[in-house]
C-alpha cells in the first residue's frame, strides 16, 4: 500500500520526533545515549545500537548532515573500542561484550548490572550498520575499521552456558541461571554470533534454540508464539526476514516476517475480544508489550481493584496484561501491514492525544486506571475526561525502534544495508536459512 500524503506527514512527524530523542539525550563526547529521559538515567548499550542505526536514516532524510552523523558515530565507536575490557566490577565490558547500563559520562558499569549478551548484540547490529553505511574516506574509513574490530572482538562462543546462550554474566557470580528459551528477540543475537569470523557460536546453537519454540494456534492464527509484541520486532529492525526460511519455518511453510504479520493480527483480535474488559481495547487500540506501567494496586473505573506490573514484559493472549499498551507499538509494525498500523495510531492520537507529549510517544499508557493510583517513577494523566495512567518521559528503545521500522517500511534502508553484510549473510547461512534474497 502506498501511503497517502496525510499518512506520510504523520509518519514524518513521528519518525523525526523519535529521532530527536537520540540527539537530545546523548553525550556527544562518547556517543552514549540515555536509557530514558528521566534525570540521572544511565546509558543503555542497546539504545546506542539503535542510535548508530538511526544516524543513516537521519542523513537520508536530511535531518543531520553526513559529516555530523559520521562524527557522532566515530565518537561512539572510539569510546567502545577504547573502553576497559576486564573482569573488574567497574569495567565497561568483558570479552568483547558490554554491560547493559553504563554511566553517561565515565562509561563505567552502573550498579551491579549484568554483562548483557542480547544488548551487546543490539549494539553490534548498530555497529555493523554504521560500517555498512559509511563507505567514504577519512573519518568514514575509520568507522569501518572500528566497526570490524568491535564485532570481531566479541567472544560469542564464551557466552554459551549449558547448551544455549546465556542471558548474561556478572563478575560477582558468573553466568546468570537462565538462557534464551522459546522464540523471542534473540534471533539477531544468534545470527550475529553464528556469523562471527573469529569467535562464533557453535553450529548447533541455533537449532538447539529452535527446539524450545512453541508453535500455537491462537485466536485464529497459526503462530510461533512469543507474548510481548517487541520480541517480534527487534531482530526485524535489522534483518530482512521476508522470504528466507530456516528448517523450522520450512516445516511450517512460513517465515519470520510472516509470523510477525500474523502476530499483529493476533494482537488486534485479542484487543477486539478484550477478555478482561479493559478500557480502550479494540481492533484499533492494541500494542501489549514490554514497557513502563503502573506499579501499585489501583482501582478500575468500575471501582474494582486491578493488579498491575510496573515495567514488565506484557504479552497476549496468555499475559501478563493489566490494560497497559505501548503507544509507539502500532506505528512500529508498519512494515508488516501499514493499514492496521496507521488506523490504530490515528485512533490512539484522536482519542488519547496525551500519549504523544511534544510529538513523541511515551512508553506506556493505561486508560483503565482511575486517576489517584500513583506509581513510582510515573505520573497520572487525564484522557477523555475519565482519567488514566501515563508513563513519565520517554524510553530510548521505543524511539530508536520506531525510527528504524518506519524507515524499513518506506525505503528498506537498514534491511538493504545489512543484506550485503558478510557477517549477517554468514550467520543466516550457518543457522540454515535459505531462499529469498539469500539465493
């Protein structure tokens, strides 16, 4: 479907405002970007990965100059390349991986956060995107050199613990006691790890992961199940899964892109059925996923009490679900069906305009809750005169993903860049993907 002029204008506004977060909450000296807009927020290495991927989008859109984007990118890569790698408690990273949250100024590990394999993968996806886009001389040549060095340094194989990839490691206690099981956002981690020319994941790793998948028939859709919507989006921000299949998807006569399309239909159907009677839910009001939410026991509009889940990975149809949606989520599904994405986004903005303060979507919104149930780190908001709960400020992951997905819908910029990347192609091949643009 070709967007109408009014749709183009809406996507322009949402995409540019989302990108502005990545400039407003960045430290230009080291390229780190804050996890949230709240005062004192640390940097998230995943948000940095999204920022690195969004700079090319901004250059192509004319929002920043190529020279400015290259300078920001180079400062970022130099910081990560020069950051302390070691098993000390205050280091930036270890074995090529990086701690989930870093101090915005010093770049040191924050608190006792984990050395995060998935967040390092999202960072490296951005690093590779930068290396693919900046193809000129001078500073751009330095970007390519550092991009290659950073990716080659990651010891992906070290991260395997008990047959599957661990979710993280801490110097105080070693590997965390849980790994990646069931389909989720880790597809990009496995592809990058399998494609490494220096420290690859074992060849059996991806197949072992698919053995934990759940194929379900839910609300009229045959889907590879994962409850939170974001798990069906993150890897797709970088990898074009259209028409390429691994052994699992060949058996199901589907692919991961089609699976996300079906998952969007599942989320819309769930919202239309609205089994818990939440306010607002409907075919044009959906988007249950990981994000901010109310944190205390609160009353519904009918006076009954509702359990809430604070910041958590909400999902459908099995939950948890407390009536909180992510306002950015519908627009972020544009590559998988722009009609539904735009219909939902327009409905949301028409009936609940407060979800987009300063033109930028907040992380979470719950119109079911009566004003008066305050939650730590959040504020209340009134909508349609009936009250409700609205997340305070913005989250960088939401903004970066929205920029990339609108870009992939419109031009396929990031997908096209990484289609030609040797690491991505090698990782997909080692994971057993064939067909489509890999042929």
